[in-house]
């Protein structure tokens, strides 16, 4: 999977989430208001959203 995310980053479709916590509105699976990051999260870029 890592090489697939690397390829998506290289073409500008995703970027790494830079924050240290994730707000509940961004991460629906956690019931808390904020969740500390324990993994690498990716978000789509504007270019990636164009294809949706």
C-alpha cells in the first residue's frame, strides 16, 4: 500500500495530513472530539477532488 500512496502523492492527488490531532468532523469512526494521530493519514488535494 505504501508504494500506491507514494505514487498518488507524486502525481499530486493526495497529501499527508499535517495536523497532530484529527477533529471529529474529519474522522467519523472515533466518538471523541479529537483523536491523536497514531498512523499516517492522507487527504485528497484539490486536483484529487476534481476526479470525484
